[in-house]
């Protein structure tokens, strides 16, 4: 198992476990359903757009600072995505495989997962 897969499995385990964990505390704090998490994820996408604008306008001291901000924002989006999947009882890896294979077929590619 690659380190990326191990990390995703750990995130999934933490979020899907609904015990006195990250997800449980998050739910107790915000009492959100999947729609609220989708809205929050869209907000993070807006933050990513803002970061790109700031980069283009020269507002970052350097690319490393931009990259650091982007890394956190993308991480937030992955966490929200896993929570949305858990809330809707959707297996994230299954969704990725189905989506990838559908797009592959649409572009007449033989590559499948």
C-alpha cells in the first residue's frame, strides 16, 4: 500500500468512525448535513480561486507561500469530500473508479481502473 493510500484510509477511518473523534466533534460543533459540507467545500474552492488571484497579482512573497496555502485548502476539500461521501453512504474509491472509467470511455481511451 502506498503512503497516499494509507493516508486516505486513515482519513476515511477517522471520518467514518463517528465515535468521539474528529467527525463526531465536527458534527457536534456544526450539526451539518451533506448540503452544508458541499457549500463549505465550494467556499474552499472560492478560497483557492482567491489564492490564484493573489498569486497572479503578486500578493504572495514567493511561490512557496502560495503552495503552502494551496496545500491546506486542498486538504480541507478532501476532508469535506470524505465527510460528504460518509454522510451519503458513498464509497469514495468506488466513485473515483466509476468516474475515471466513464471519462476514459468518453474520450475513447483504453485506460481503465
